[in-house]
C-alpha cells in the first residue's frame, strides 16, 4: 500500500477558493497595510499568496496583534481554551473596527 500524502493544503479546495469577481492580481492595499499592536484582526486567507499563510483550521478566527516579525505580524488567537500565536503576513489579515 502507498502512504497518504499529507501536505499543508490538503483537502482545502473549497476553503481556499476565490470568488469569480476576486480572481486576478493581488490587492496592493492589503499587501502593504500597516497594523498596530493591540488591533483586532480576522484571519482571511489570500490563496494566491502562500507565504505567511496559517493552517486551514484557523480560517475565519479573530485574534489580536501582539508583535511584528519581519514583514509579518504575530497574532494571538484562542483555540478552545489554549492561547496560540501565529505568524501571519498582512495580506491574510483583515482589520476589524
């Protein structure tokens, strides 16, 4: 028997699908957006840009920015009762008011 290939984007065809009107070039505004420590953000994935992407199980979660690491941001989320820190590129984040 062969072994099952378990990649990063395994079984994510529908999760990472873009709408027809959203296909095309990336948004420069969301790529270069500046966020401050303490901002609330939603984890919204941009499937065309794989760098700084998080695991698919965190899709749609809301977190708080705790720091900066290079071009990416450290986002703290709560996964059930645990606090987890993700390193996410700003193109995958949407600022909440």
